[in-house]
C-alpha cells in the first residue's frame, strides 16, 4: 500500500500503533475505576477497599478494636490498611499496563505513562 515511499510506510505503522496504544490506555483508565482491591491490617481487623486508581471507597473496621485506651493503635491500623489498599491498586495498575505493553509487542515491564 505504501510501497515506494521509503520509511513513510513505517511511519504510518508507528502512527497506527500510537493511536492503538492511546485507545487502549484510555480504556485502561476507565477499567481501573471499576477494579477494586482490598488492603488490610491487624490480621483483617481493618480493611480498606480502593479502586484500581487508588481512590478509597470503603473502610471496614471490626468493632472489637474499639477501646479508648487503644486509640493510637486503631489509627495506625486504619492507616496501614489504607496504604496496603493503595499499594495493591498501584500493583494492579502496573499489571494491567504490562498486559497492554505486551499486547503491543513491547516489554511487559516498560513504564508506560498513565
């Protein structure tokens, strides 16, 4: 189709691949909003649920940890669960990005912009 145009045929392929990647990245952004991950701390006494984009959507705290004397411990458990959920969200996003990169013939661990 683009025979005889030298490297312009390759440029057309590159542009098509770039557009395809852009479409896949936009879809991934939408998909990450629907993916949920749950982080926990205190052997599951505190659970934090977040989207694949790391937005906290739910916090579940076992009532057995409520004791006025343990306020700082409870706060630490809540923060730990939230951080765990955010880390899991980042890991999931990287995993999904790796799938896109791999599907396009790129290295799975290539850092694509989000």
